[in-house]
């Protein structure tokens, strides 16, 4: 009864463990899937945070670069510009003192560099601005371009300006209106194509009669290109459209009066009401007065303004610009999120993922210097945009994770029904056999017919005993083979050691040179005997350190070098003995390996020089040979096992082993070995401690 209960408990316990194991594996697989998904999100959050920091720095650098450009300085000097072209135009403050209006090239470069031009749909441009220096005269500058046919000049003495091209300008400020009419007066053409002329300005408040003089401080020029806009030859199409450029300087009397009346230390420039000044410019054609260009034309694109920087900001980023010394910000902008909404569970999950440095505030600060002062620029980042972008990725990833978890669950159900259930039955019957098996009759009592089949479990049920028997036979054969191989290597070692013992008996005299080499051969056999590889054999060698006189040792090596095929080895012994703790045979192996290496690489007929230098703490043995230097990249690698510069080195007996042995033995004796290139060859340095 007690035996039956034990068997029943075993039959019930083993299948439960297997089922728990398989179910635990699938549970672990599901947990690993979730962990991998969270890990990917965490890594992606770290990468996104890093990319966001880099993007924030790039955005800050781009903003600062634009502000340091004349177009950006123009925006800093005109912070109230809204970025929308209004009608009529308002003048801006230039980042330089004045415009050289008499020179077309300089005037074009000035307005293009400053970026103060208003762009119109037909390709026309116009810049209305004042200089940043009040002592330049308090003028208003207008510079721009437009398309027109050939210019018709005003004839001298003609009081009717309508027969020629003319420019009409009006300025309204502080409740006053100022107007000018300036006909085009051609000048003699120069050597180049096109036409040019002066714009002579008259006040439009009074009719122009004989004796009326033009406005003294009014200056204006008009240039027209000689080529047509559509690249039609000018000679073939005399009335084609050409690009014209005008440059006008307007004298604004309120500006000039304020400058003359103000104390030099209290001059306020630019004028506080500059943004309320209204300017309109028209270019009129001859005859009916049709406007070829009107600054109040709709659809104009304004110049760059600080408000345009808001387009560079990501959601949540804040840009602040303040003039140094000012109490309030000059400009402030915040990146808007058009898709802002309530957070979801994925948003909350992404926010809770721990990432190093994610909670650190991101802020960049720079200083921009202009002609009218210095400005502090601060760009603050907001990682919430990173979380939101990552949440969108996580939302898409969640579907794949859910699909993987469903696949894991389906695989578990299939394996549970198809495999685990049959394995459980087979395990229960095997457990019942293990309790009362006595021989073949007990095994025959187990009925495995219902577990037979064409699948793997059926084959397992039919051939389990044959497989175990075959495995046992293979193990026994492997053990026999290993024992035979070990006996064989013991025999080989014995056969090698026997002649060496005989040779040692023949050369037993202490002063016999051959005794040293026979002892070294015995030591090599003992080192390599029974090891898996030569490198492991050398690494596991135990050396016997005893006091050794290096002067006598090196003298003996140099004197007997011819015996090992190394000729012309020279050693100059110092006057005093140099004692170091070392293993004589191991150190001789080290020196011999280095000498063989030097002998292979020296030119024929050149000597190998041994040197010895000592201090209170260490002794240094140098081995020098003439020849080609060792490449710098190989100075350390030549001491690694198997490194050789000779092709087919193993076939010729050079396996890249000697210098490895030298380094290993030197390390076991507490020393070092290194190679360096000298002027005429290579020097190996062997350093050993004195105590």
C-alpha cells in the first residue's frame, strides 16, 4: 500500500511540473514581449530626447544666425512690425546709418542685404526705411524696382509733367501730409546699355510755374536696364518691358527740426511714432497717369519680421528676445500645437518611462549685438512634444504587441492540446514504471499503443529504449577512446623523456654547455605535456625564481650563441655584477627567442649587440639588430600568439610563438618586454626588478 501511494504521488507531481514549466515559458515569453516593447519605447524616448536637444540647438543656432544677419537686425530694430504688409507702407529702421542712394549697385546691395523690401505680385519691390544714425540727416529712403516700357524723359522747360514718366510720393505723419512729384530727367547715356536719369522733386502742394524751384534736399535717381525682361532682343522690340530701379531720399522736416532742437545727449532715434508714419509711392506713366507701380497694391509680401520666427518653433517651445537693460521682453512667441487634446493611457505611459536627463529644463541663451544695442535671445524647449510624438508611435506599436501576445496565447493553446497532454500521459506511465521496474516483464506491462503515431511523440514512445541503449554504448566507446589517447600521449612523453635522461647522464658535468639545453628540453616537454594548447601550457607554467647574475648569464649566452646557429652575438660586460631574481632556463628561452627573431631580420654580416643597464630598482637588457623597422601598428601585436610576418610560417617552423613565450615568461618573473625602432634597426628591451 505504501509503495502504491508513492508511485501515485510521483505520477501526479511530475506532469504538474512539466505543465507549470511550459506555461511559465509562455508567460515569460509574454512578459518578454511586453518588456521588449517597453524597452523599445524607452530607448526611442531617449533617442527622441537626444534628437530633440539637437534639433533645439539647431533651431536656436538658426534663429541667432538670422538675427545676426542684417535681415534679422532689421527685425530687431523694428520689433513692432507685424509681418503683414499694410497699406500704406510704414518705414523701417535700417541696420546701417544711411543708403548710398546715388549709386545703383550700392543702393541695391543695401536693401537686398537688409531685407527691407516689400515684394509685390508683379515682381516689383520697394523698401521704405530710415537710417539708424540720427546724424545722417533725418531722411526717409525709398528704393525699389518695377517693370515698365522705355522711359519717357521730361523735357527741360516743360511745365507739364504728364508727358513723361514721374514718381509721386506722399508721407503722412503727426497729422501732417507731405507730397512730392518728381519727373524723370534723362542724363546722357554712358557706354553701357539702358538709360538713367535724375528724379527732380517738386512739392505737389503748389502748381509748378516758371520760377518754382525744386525741393533742395530731395534726391532721386532712376535706372532702367537695357535688356528686356523676357530676354527679347532690345533692338527687335523697342517697347518691351524692362526692369527699372529707383532710389529716392526724402527730406522729412519734422525729423530735421527735432534733431536741430534736441540736445545732443537726448536725441531720441528712431522717432517713437515711426510705426505711425504712412508712405505711398506711385510711378505714373506719361499721359493719363496710369500707375505703373503703386505701393498700395494688394497682395504684397512684407519683409522678414520677428513674428516669422514663430514658424520655427515646435509645440510648447518659447522664444524670448529682450534688449539688455530693458525691463520687458521685446518679443515673445510660443509654438502652438494644433492637435492638442486630453492625454490617453499611452501618453501617461510614455511620460512615466524613466530617461536620464529628461526632466532637465532645456534652454539656450545667446546674445546678438546690433548697431543700436545688444539683445538677449532665450529659447526654451518643451519635451511634451517629444512625449506626444512618441505616444503616436506607441499607439501604432501597441497593435503589433497585442498581435504578438495573441499569437503567443494561440501557440500555447495549440501546444497544450496537441503536445503537452500527450507528454503528460507518457510521463505518467514512465513514472509508474520507475517505481516497480524489475526486468523486461515490468516494462512489457506498460501499454504505449495509444501513444504511437507518425509524429515525434509516437517515435519517442516506440524507440525510447533503443535510443538510451545507443547513447550508453556511444558514451562507453568515447571513454575507451579517451583513455587510449591519454595512454598514447603518456607513452610519447615517456619515449621522449627516456633519451633526454640518457643524454643528461652523458653530459652530467656542471660546466658542460649541452647540459643546459638538455635541461631546457626536459622543461619544455614537462610544460607542454598534457595541455590542451601551447598557449595554455606556457600560461600555466610555474617558474622557480632564484638570484641570477645577469653579467655572467648574458656572457654565457653570447659565447654559446653559435651553438644554436646565431653568429656574431656581442656583449660588453659592465664592471659590476647585476643580480636579479629569475628562472635561468626561462630567461635563457626568452633571450634565445629574441636572438632568433633578430637573426632572421638582420642584414647578413651585421652583429647582434647585447647591452645591460641597471639602476637601484631594475635591470634592463637590450638586444639590438640592424634591419628594417617594425611597423608602428605591430610593435605590440608581435608578442601575441600566432603573429608572424613570414608567409607559411608554420610550415617553416616559425609559428609566431617565440615572442609570446618571451612575454609570458617575463611576466611570470615580474618583468616586461617591449620593442622599439631605433635609427638603424630594432631594439628589444627586457626589464627585470632587482628585488
